[in-house]
């Protein structure tokens, strides 16, 4: 449905050209919600704007529904209004002097009759729970209602593709979480191909069919949310998607370890871990595992014999409501664990822990 191939985009800078995109390529299937995730300045919004036609790349190709809308080599550039896209901006870009009805009807062209406009706008307003608000001025709406107006305006012209640029970033935390579910349900009900841009990891994990992690103008890794979170191929992915422990490690007898699991020596003890795609023989290593996979044990039950076990002293407990972050001091290592709020260890208490080999990955340091 959407094809992006070898996209390169530069911007003028104080010291010459800045390369914002460095050969970005990906495909988005029909009806899929594909998220471009990454920190500020990684190129995710620039990629979205190139798909929309709001930026013109230096080279590469963009296809929408098997139609080439940009090809640098052939000199093809279809303007935004002819690409059959709907877009929601971070600021919503709602006209303050117009009513909800007028804002939503704005994209509809003059060749559509008044009756048809009324049917389309009324239908989309009802579907998004805005029916009673059609005569209200847009600034007199809550943040969640304004976001729905922006979505209704993007969908009313029946686009082939929906582009969303951090549409939830202006909402408070509780409303943002509620809107995630509403947005995903809406996208699935319309079965519309969607590219979503965000820097929020939880948002990307909750909404996406697939995620593309961007880093310094490149698309570093693409996969399903669970795949990228549980089995990241790159250390950058592991570090960006959620909290992580990275422990200095040395691979023991690597010339004899040819399987998927390898034994590593760390300041915490020996660990059996999965061989990461980035790690190579002779390269300094780091052991990775997430805090929620650290199983806390009572000291009496926490024998440290055997791999993937260790002990330390609880240094800090941060209560988060539905869980708690626990810092365990193990010599020079501050190990991060996640605990249930009903079973919090006391600060200063000695605890032991275990991490399953399937939850550990060895990366290049």
C-alpha cells in the first residue's frame, strides 16, 4: 500500500548540508498501522512529511497504492492534494473561527453537493462521538475532542492513507492512554493504512502492528512490538524501547560456544544468555535484560550457586502505583528490578535475584 525506497533528504545548515534521511526504505501493508519511532531529530517526522508531499526528498521513491507519487530519477512529484492522504498534525491545526462541522467539512471539494457533504460530515461526527458538538466553535472543546475533530477532518474525504504526526502528545497522561485505545479501534474499523509518528515507546507498543525504529536518519530495525521489545537485534533498540540493564560482560571460551546460548562472566556472576546479532567474537560485550525479568528472591531462598543468579542490597525503592522500581546495589553495579507494589523489599535489605537465560541477550559493548 505504501512503499518508501532509498529516501534521502537534506536541509541547509550553518556548516553545510544536514542529511536528515539516509536511505530510508520500508513497506506498509494495506490496513496496517506502522509506527516510526525514535528520539527528536531522528528523521521520523521528515519521513512522514515526504510521504505527504510536504517535503521533497533529494533522491528515492515513494509509492501509495501502487501509484508512484515521488521518484527523483524520473522527476515525478505529485502534489499533496493529489495524493489522497489524510493527515493529523501535532498541533491539530483546527480553524479557531469555525465550528466543528465547518472544520470537518473543510477538505471536501466544491464539486461535492451540499447534501453529500452533510451526509459525510454527519456520519463521521457520529462515528467519532462528536455528533452533538457540530455547532460548537472548535476552541471551546476539550483536548480529546479537538483531537477527534482533527481525525474526523482527516478521514472525511475518504483518503487511502492516514498520516499521524504525534497526535496524542498534547494530551494529559490519563487522556492519552484512553485515546490510544480509541485511535486503534478507529483505525481498525476504517481498515485504513496508517503511518504513525511518535517518540513515546509505550504509545508505539500499544498501537502498532509493526514499528520502525529510526536513529540518526536511518531506519535501524523493523518488527512487531513484542519482537522489538523482547528480542531486539540492536543495542540501540534495546535501550530506547523501555528500561534496561546493561552489565559489562566477558564471553568465556567463545571459540567453543557455537550455539544460540553462550556463557558470559559479569561482575554479578556467570550468566547464560542469548547470542545477540551484533556481538562478534573478540568484541567487548554487554549483558542485557529488562528490569521486569529480574525475579527477586528471599535471601534464605536465594542461593547464588549456578548461573543467572546474584545478590545485593536494596538501595532505593520508587513507588509507581501499579509497580515499583527497585535499585539493587551489587558492588559497583546498580541493578534495576521491577517489583509488585504489594511485595516491596525494604531499603537496606539483602536480596538475591534470578534472571532466566531466555530473557538475557549479549550485545557488543
